[in-house]
C-alpha cells in the first residue's frame, strides 16, 4: 500500500521546492546580469580605445594590424591574427560585441576572446581583445569572487527566510485545522446543536458548519427512523390485539358451535379484516410520515360521527372496571380527508383519554370538522404529571403538523383538553 504524505509536509515541501526554484532562478539571473555588465564595460572600453587609436595613429598606419593599449585593431578582418579568426566570426553590425570562451559548467575559462566592429571618423575598424587568467586584472577577479560570495549569501538567506516563513505559515494553519479535527471527533448528540467555535479562517468555519449540518441531517434521519419504530410498535399494538382476540374467539366458536355460529363467525372475520386493513394503512401512513418530500395521502369520503363512534367502541375496553363517565356529543358530518390519518389522530386522542383516566369524566364533542376531547381526572390521579399525553400524541402532533390540521392541547391540574379540526 502506497504511503500517503501528510498535508503539512506536502505544503512544506511544495513551498521549499518553490523557494529553491526561485532562488536558483534569481541567482542565475544575477550571475547573467553580472556577466552582461562586465561585457558592457569591455564594449565601452573598446569603443573608447578605437577613438583614442584614431586620434593617436596616423591614417596610413591604420591600414595594417596594430596592437594598441593591449587591443588588436585592423581595418579588415583578414588582418586579424589567426588565433582570433579561428574562434570568432566577424560581426556584421557595428557596436555589437561577440565573445568566445572555453569555460565549462563548473570550471572558469582559461581564455576569453572579444571582438567588436566600431565606426569612427567615417571608417570601420575591427578591435579584439584576448583575456587570460594571467593577464586579467586582480581587481576583476576579486570583484567577481566578492559578487559570487554575495550572491551565494543572499541565496542562502533567501532560502532560510522562505523556509522560516513556510514553517510559521504551516504552524499558524495547522493549529486551527487540528482544532477542527478535535472538535469534529468530539461531536455528539448534545453538542451537535451548539454553534461551532471560531477556527480563525472563514474556510474552516464554513467546513465546520458543513460538518455540523451534515451530521445534523444524519441525526434527524436517525430520529425519524427511531420515531417510526416506536410509533409503529405503539400504533400497531391495537389492531394486533384485535386480530389476536378475535382469532381466539373464532377458535372458541369452532369448539362450541351454537345456533348463530355462522353470523358470529362472520362478525369476527369482519373485525379481523378491518384490523388487518388498519395495519396496512397505518404502515403506509407511518412510512409516509417518516420520509421527506412525499406526496399527499389519498383522501376518502367518510362520516366523522361514525368514525368517532367506531374508535370509541374499539377503545372502550380501556374503561373496563374504571369509575369513568363517558359523554359523547356528535353530529353527522361527511368529510373528504385521508381516512387512516384521521383514524390515527382521533384514535390516539380517544385512547389516551381513556387510558389515563382512572376515575372522572371523559367528554367527546364533535361539531362539524372540529373535535374536542376533554378528560377530567378526580381522586388521587388529579395533579399527576404526564397523564393524558403519551407516545401516540407525539405521533398526532407530527401528523397534524404535516397535514396542516389545526391542533392544540392544554393541560391543567385536574383535566386535559385536546382540540383538532380535520381538514
């Protein structure tokens, strides 16, 4: 497996490589500029020597090769020494200097040849100069060595400076990046809702917010899944009990046949069929509720009064052996709404009112689309916390909120009140 390099070392090596390239490049340019400066000085000296040559040497003597102030000067290129003509070619333009040397990459030259064509007084002259290590001025060598030492010193200082800056930058950036990693590792359900700390740089702050938002979405999805499991187990308990009780009743009818056996069996089968259909629609509704961006539930025509009466009969067993007075006031009201959602909402409200009332009064009033369920609590149950509200009511709140049904509940010392308008 290929070993991956750490980000900070990658950045450090990148900066160091860039520094070396820049320093090497600028060092090469500095050396080139130094050499060009020296060439410019020599070219200027050649031009001045030619002017002095014209003033000092008579015209008839200037037609031949002459050695003047260490320079070979001639009117024609063929008059130049063979050594010069072997290594140099005559310049085609005036005031343009050519040179040739035998230097290697890391070895200084033994000889350097210079040639330039200069026009003075209307006549053209070729001037050449050969510089050897022995004939070169010691001052030039010292200046060249000093400049080379200075160049190397500046290069070293530049590399060290860039390395120091790189180290400081990496240290300055690594600290908030490490803090971001530690913060991300320490995230949990309790700290996920808190605002992320400041990590000094906007990019890191945006990354922290993206991490928090992503984990928040995952948390919400997990919560929806957990709620779905809890709701499904809670809501499916009633139809499952209906099915099990009626199956037991069906077995007893088979063991003890009677005169109206077939009629009673049909009633049992109908109740089992209704309970199974309730489970089917309930599962679809819970799946719809647990997901986002789902379409609307299909609506159906039903009588709200009959629905409430059926739900009361299904949950009446919760009032068995309890000193509870049940008051029901309803009127006929045909409505077009998602039927299974209405069954879940109203069934939860009625079942919770029955389940958490030991003694007292349960009052169910339906007027049109609005239903009011109020359970009075008397005796030792008065003032007990959390009575009348359970897991089913949390499902009710989610359903009504997603369906847009107005719903509110109130809890006082001796009673609980729930009001809802379906549609």
